[in-house]
C-alpha cells in the first residue's frame, strides 16, 4: 500500500512539474463600496493590480493558479462632502480554471477566492487625509471573484472577472462616537478586474 501511494505521489509530482508555469500578471481594477445608508452614493474608482502566479494543469480540463498580488481598491462616496477611500492590499488568490484546450487557445471559466491584508489605507475627506478613517479601516479582507478568460499558445492569458469583498469597510466600534458614524454601514469593495498574464 505504501509503495502504491509513493508511486501515485511521484506520478502526480512529475505531471505537475511537466505542466507547471511561472507567470507575471497585472491589469486594471475598478471598484466601489455599496452602502446600506440611503444618503451615500458610492462611485467607482479605478486603480491597478500586479503580481506573480504559478499555474499547473490537473487533467485536460482543470488548472490551478495561485497568485500573490498587489491590489489597489478604492471608492468615491458623496455625503455632503467628498470622501475617497483607498486600500492597498497584498492578496493571496487561489484561482481555479475550468476550460478546454484547443491547441492554439484555451478558453476557460474561473473561480478565485482570495484573502488579503491592507498595506496602507488612504482616506480623504474634503480633500484632506482623515486619520480617523485611516485608523478605522478594516485591515484584513476576504472574498471571491468569478469570470472568464482565454489563454493563447500556453503563454498569454487575458481574463475578466467580477469580484466581491465580504464584510464592512470600516470598524464600527472606532466610528460609533464620531460624526462619521453613518459610514459604519459602508460595505466593502466590489468591482471588475481585467488581467493580462505572461507565463514562461
């Protein structure tokens, strides 16, 4: 039994190594923070993302693609004044791709759960940096993305996905006794990512 398990492990390792590729990814992100507060009107803000990925195929239809990515997400909010909320996340993405290899190209659907930590918030109220909002910003995030993409000649990927962060954008306990209390219901980011990947 041990020999059988060892043989299967070696076969899987050989298959993974033969079908694995390192890649550089990056692209455009647009996001906003939907709100449960009636007088808040979130608007999209556009930033970028960039990082590294490791793709390995599992059988003819599946591929796993974990990635470590710098991800900027932000939103504009109008509430009798101008509020700009930005987070600079370091994200670990666990991409799963389901597609079919047509030799020169591989179209696929993707599902991508992620977790992240905020490397530094930038929150401006009336054009001025707000330390209160910076301190109240949630430092950790988690969520998922769904979308589709196409891979060309096994080396170039282009994908589009919709993503959603869970939880609220600010810690309600840190804003409850301030004049910014209404922001405690501001939901976390959601939006669209367009990503280009080069694999070697």
